[in-house]
C-alpha cells in the first residue's frame, strides 16, 4: 500500500537525505519525494490571494517510508489584519 499525505499550507519543509529546493507558482500538485526540499504557495513570501486553496499530495519514495515535515515558524494562512 502506498502511503500518502494530503496537505494544505503556505510553506513547509520536507527533510530526507540531501538538501535541494524548488519554488513553484503552481498551487497544488502531486510530488514523489526524492530529496529534501521546500514547498511554497504561489507568490511566496507574499500573502495568499483571497480564497486561495492549495492541495499537495506528497508521496514517499518507498512504501511505508516516513516523511518529516517542518513548518516555517512564520507559517500563517492569512494576514493578521484580515477582517
């Protein structure tokens, strides 16, 4: 059975073995993790667009492998001034 994790978020870090990073203007995708990297929302580090919804499906390289996810300490879905 293939292990999957569905995430909603602005910026998160995936850690496995070696460092690599990517930036994407797409909002959501399916990713099979080969190396550590970064997922960011479109336009990061700027705020989400109103009503933006990003869905990421993250797959480990092998069945039953674990994926470590670290959220940026400044992770926020909307501006603090949002009313």
